[in-house]
C-alpha cells in the first residue's frame, strides 16, 4: 500500500509548515459526506497519532488512518494552479465516480 506526493505539493506543504513554525506533516483521509458518499480531508499535524500509517516523499511526512488507507491506496497528492485557482488535488486510482460539483467521490 502506498500514498505519494508530488514535488509541487511537497514544496507547498513545506512552505506552509515553515510559516506555521511547527508541524511534522499532513494527515490525509476520507469522510462520509456529499453527493457520491465520500470526500477527502487534509490537515496539518503536529504529531503522528498512534495507528497512523506513515509515508514519506520529498521530505514530507504523510499520515493516514487505517480506515482511510483502504480507500486511498495508490493515491497521489498534487498541488495545482489553474488560472486564478490553486489547491490540492487527489489522484486516486480507486475512484469509480465523482459528483458533478467535484467535492465527493465513490469507490
């Protein structure tokens, strides 16, 4: 099982953690919500929680809880800029469908 992060996303996370002055990385996960059933969540964390699975790439630690890992195995976290919009994008090979607004997905 694996979760990866692109260099662009890693640079963004590193800049944010430096501005914040603390933190060990980001925790990724899924929550039940939206039209299609699940939505991604991302939070900056100050310590690794017991039970978290840890991945590291480009100097950034990615933590994920065991329940979410089953839905996110193989996911790549990217950071993209498109025109005036920018933000994190999850590229999950397990997604089968997305809602029209793009906020939730189904596996």
